[in-house]
C-alpha cells in the first residue's frame, strides 16, 4: 500500500475519533465508516466447536465477483482509502477472493483476512502474496494438536495451519501475519506461550478473542474458573506492557474479564465499533450491527446511500443503548486515544 494512502487513512481515522467525541457531547453523527466487512462466502472446511458457519446453508443469489468488485470500488470512490476485512467462514475456499483482494489493494485499500490456515500450501501462499493482501490473521488456539484439533473439529488442523504460516514466511513479500486465538477453558495456561511462539517466528503479533455463544458446542470450551481467566489475561497485559505485539488494548482485556465473570465491570460499556463499520453478507444485505435489521441491499443501492438512509439512522440511534455482549473484543469497550494509536501502529507497522 502506498504511503500517501496510509496517510489519508490515518487522517480519516483521526477525524472519525473527533466525530465520535462530538457525538458523545450531544452533536449529530458526522463520521463515515472506517471499516467495511465483506462476507464473500459461508463455506468452511472445518467444523469448529465455537462456530456454526459450517452448518449454514448456501445463501440464495450470492453476489458475483463482479458485484463484489463494484462494492469495493464504490466504497473507494466514497471514502478514499479505507480498511476492508474479508470475514468469510474460510475465505480461501472462495475462488474469487484473490481477484477481490487485488482489486482493493490496487485501489490503495488496506485489506485483511482471517483464515484457519489449513488450505495454505506453497502455491496458495504465492497467490496470497501476489494479491497484495495487507494482513492475514491465522487461527491458532493451542500449540498442542490434541487441543487445537479438537476445538477445530478436524485432526491434523494445527499441523496444516503451521505449514501455511511457514509457507508464507518463506516468501520475501506478503501480508503481515497475526495469530488469532480464542480464549477457552483449554488454553488458559498457554496464552503467553502462544505470544512467545509468534514472536520467535517473526510474526506481526497476536489478537485474542472471547469465546462467543455460537454454534452448538461452544459450552464445551467455556472456562468456568473466572480466576484462571483473570490470571491468564493479567499475563497478557503484562506481556503487552513489556513490549509484546499484542493488538488488544487494555479495555479489551478488561471487557473480556468482565464477560467471563458474567458482570459489567466499570468501563465495560463503551462505544460500540458498529457505529463505525458496515457489513455486507453473501447475498448483499447490509447491516451495521448483526443483531439489528438490515438497512438495505447493495444490489439496489450504493453503500453511501444506505449509510445515509433513514434506516441506518434508526439503527445508529439504537446502537449506543445496546447492552449485548456480542463481539466483546471490538464492541462495548472504549480504549484511550493512546491505546488506539498503539493498536493502529501495530496493524500498520512496516507498511510505511
């Protein structure tokens, strides 16, 4: 991504933060979305205990590659450089994903995917690098095959994910690689070890997520010992304080600890990130929050028109009063300005 595009994106992120401050002071919403999420596929090759995506039926009338390309291009014309995340169940099962990533990258858009990593071999690693993808988060929940593979519902999953990481690392170009870990009852004792492992491999950093009540088997992974969760998160806070490249900010960990205790700790209810993002699903339906009504479909209207619509305004009014715990890592928490800048620095490090 070109330096001038990153500078423009940084300026817009700062502008959105100012707009957020004004909105809290009672002013009207002035911001535009800073993140766009595209769900280009619901297909997945694993059967994770914490996810129900693999059980989803194929959506009718899925958007074509050409339609997705128009969404990406239209957003660039409206927003300038922006932050685009492909949030498909397993994005690399979608044959058109590389064309979409390249379309966005060529426009100066910061692109990100989250993958289970199991499909990445030498050939796919080269395709990923050639697409211009900015960053890739690969899911590693444990360094022990018996734990990771069980949670992901398939034997050999850890081995294949590590193979994919190493294939990408052998290339001289390619995306920044992050390790994405869900905090469960099975891995509390090794979260710090996962951070050290990522650092030893020369990866960009770590992200930690709270277990969500999704799918049919998530309760098997729920940590009943809240004290053990607190100790594990305290270790991560200390590691971050000592320089570990952990993307989560302090408020994320505070919210996560409260979430696992089933309480609302002070500062837990912050600004929901859904006020600053737009999601488009496989059929083109657009939402600000997945728990609230669609604001329209990209087949009938552009993202700007939908963002500025009466339907969107109604959802934006509801979001600040929401008390759901969904997406606890990015919703209901409000980092300090310094923590935001620190997270942005980690995400964009090496791109300037």
